């Protein structure tokens, strides 16, 4: 069966998509009533880029700097 949200292939009878976390309808049907594997009315899946560990470190450092600046200017 296919995920009702992202369209990735899933094992039959799973409750949630392991790729996007979307809950799956019982029996492999989409809310519109058709089978999930039919693919009607869905947009194609989009592969988003994944972030590396270095990207997470940079983003965390930027957030920490922003918080420090807020604290410094809040005290002033």
C-alpha cells in the first residue's frame, strides 16, 4: 500500500507512515473513499534534502547567539 500523504510504499496494515509519520486509514483507503494504492488526487511525493550533523551544529550555534543577544539587550 502507499502512504496517503507522501505516496511512499508501506507494508500492508501499518498505522503510520515511517517516512512522514502520517496516520494511515484502516484497510488502505484514503479519506476520499478509494484505495490508497490508486494514487488518485494526490500530488507526487517531494524528496526534501536532509540536514547533516554540521548543519544542526551551525543552526544550534546561531540560535544560541540569538538568545544571548536577546538576554544582553533585555538586561540593558
